[in-house]
């Protein structure tokens, strides 16, 4: 990373107070040693130790890079294995402070540049994660299976694209049909000779439910995948769209959980 402008005194204090609550004194000492930072503060309080070290580092090197190096060492994602909620809480609070310098600490443990936040409200809005938007929503594991790499980069545009492709792949895996999009749905869920059935198809109500599910699948491919493949990313509405699309994809995967092979037709046809 190129030289990063020093943090303001207010940011330094806020960072020190936050990081002082993120681990034991021995863990802070170990991270300081790993970064080549020497604590000569004479302080015993964790945040005051960090406050002194951060200020001295910026005075000596005229940049914030050594402070960022400490943060990356101290808040390594692997240190919070089994405590992802704790890590995300620390990361969100950290990013509120960093956003005033146009920086963001990603879930992969790397720093990225972002636009500089001008107000506290803007900073807090920016660090809202997709997980926070998912509160109260059941996200099917098959949705995340195909887009974990994109979510680690907060790349919601391509995460939705990959998750929708994953929905088609699951239908192919379940049916053996190597088609795509609407053609795949028409072949697999044809009402007269379906390869997968949502229900017993014995009543008009069941047939209507099955046909409606097929229409939902085609609608999802038409709205969540095809436009994303052809339209500029700038026209997409980011996290809000991602949360809604992922809820739709979760519903469709849960319906697929209930589908059963019928044994009709040639399951290996085009």
C-alpha cells in the first residue's frame, strides 16, 4: 500500500479506544512486536498504550501505514475463528472511523480505498453489511455456496450474478438436463412431462402451484441474471438489491428442496 496520510488526533483516539477493547494486553503487545512498534508510553491502560504508540508512529513516519499494519495484524480474521459475529462487530465499528480517511477494512483482512465520508451518518450507513440487511431473513445455504468469494470482497453485484447461476446449476444437477435459463425450466418443469415435480400434481391447485414455481424461476433468471450480465454495474442498486434478490433465491432453493424426480422423459436430454 502506498503512503496513507496520517489520521487526525480524533481518529487516533477513537482507534485506540476501539482496539483496546478487542483483545487482551498480551495480545496487543504481541501485535505491536510483530509490527516493529515499540511501546514506551509507560501506560498500563490498553487504549492509552495504543494512543501513544499510534501518535508516535505517525510523528516518526509521517504516515498512517504502521497504524494500519497493526490493525491488520491485531484483527486478523483467523484470530476470530468461530466468532464471526464478534469480528464483524469490530470491523463495522472500525470502518466508521476509517471511512473519514476514505478507507475500509474488508472481511478478508485487507484494506481498500473508498470515497471519503463527510458525516457520521454517512460513515455509519456505509459500513452496513449484507449480513445486517439479512437480519430476520432465512438465507438458504445454496445461495451462499456459489458466491462466497464475491461476498468476501463486498462485491454484491457479482455475488447475485453468481448465486443466480448457482440456482441454474442446482437444477441441472438435480435433473441431468444441460440447458440454461428459460429453456432449462421449460424442460425440467414441463407440466405434462416434468422431470422434477414440486408436488404430486394430482389437483388443479397443485398443478397451478407447480406452474407458478416454474414461472418464478424463469422470472428470476430474466431479472436477476440476464440484466446483470448486460447492464453497467453503475445502474445497479447494490446492497438493497442484493438483499432482496438473495431472499428470492432462498425461496426458490427451499422450493427445490421439496422437488422430487418423476422418472418421466429423458433426464439426459438437451
